[in-house]
């Protein structure tokens, strides 16, 4: 019995820590100009529970007591606030792979690109870090299962996609990784829009072999595992 109580306490502590990190990430999307008001949403998986930002509540008003969680079928297991209306997209990502966190924004440059092309051209080698040229998912009403299905197809073999007339979605093993991918995607969209706006000139694009070479190099990028 004591061991069971200890496990329950540990689980609550883990959820509380994850919720604090989720709130910090959600607030950062506002600070960095990736969302306006209550648009966009963030989630993180803790075991079989998905902690997610609630619907229509400004992030700066959320507190540790507002923790909101659902199971992988969407049944609410934590809190009383209604989860984000984009819950179907988040759950679709978690059920389809090993994602640990999902970030959805209405970033301006990325949303603009979604109006113009079927995929973001490979204007920078960091395209490889997202799995390849970032596709645009066809438009569907927000919060719908149709949108979630369109998103999954666009995410095949990718960690990010654009949502036509809507915004972005990225995932990662951690909230930090998912957020970094969102920021990188927005930067590349801004780069392409800037370069393609110069009259009489066409941006040069990277080839598939070039992206493959970068992908191989990125596997060894960063510090070696300290363990």
C-alpha cells in the first residue's frame, strides 16, 4: 500500500512538472509572436495521459491548479477546464507514433506560405532536420477529424507540417524539441518569402542528395551522450 501511494505521488509530481513546462512553452509562443490571444495550443504526454492547454483561456491566466489532461481516447482525466478544440490533432499525433510533445501555432510567415505552395521549398539545410520538404495539409475546419487526418498524411516521415489557411504543427520527444522545430519552421518560411519577393530572381533550392547528406551529418550533431 505504501509503495502504491509513493507511485501515485511520483506520478502527480511528474504531471505537475510537465504542466509547468507546458505553460512556459505556451507562454513562449505568445512572447515570440507565434500566436495571438488564445490561438494555438500545446500538449505533452506523460505516460498514457496527455496534458493539453485548455480552450479559450489566455496562457498568462493559467495556474498549476488548472492542469488539464485526457487519455489517448480523449476522455478527460485531469482538471475541469475544457481541453483545446484542436485535441483531435494532438491525439492523432500521439496515437500514430512515439511523440512526446506537440506544438500548434498560427505563425504569420508559415501560415502565409500555406496559402501559396503545396510544400515549403528546400531553401535551407535545416529542412533535413524536419524530415524533408515540409508539406501543406489541405484545409479543413479547425477541430475536425478531417483536419487531423489531413495533418497525419502531411506529417508522414516528417516532424512538422503546415496547415493550409491555418498554421503549423510540429512534434518532438520533448516540449523543447517540438518548440524548436516550430521556431525553425517559421524562420525558414520567412526566409523563403523574403527571397522569393525579390523581383526577377528565383531562390536557389537544395537538392534531395544535398538534404540526404545533411540528414546524415545531423545524426551526429551536438554533444556526445554523457552516459
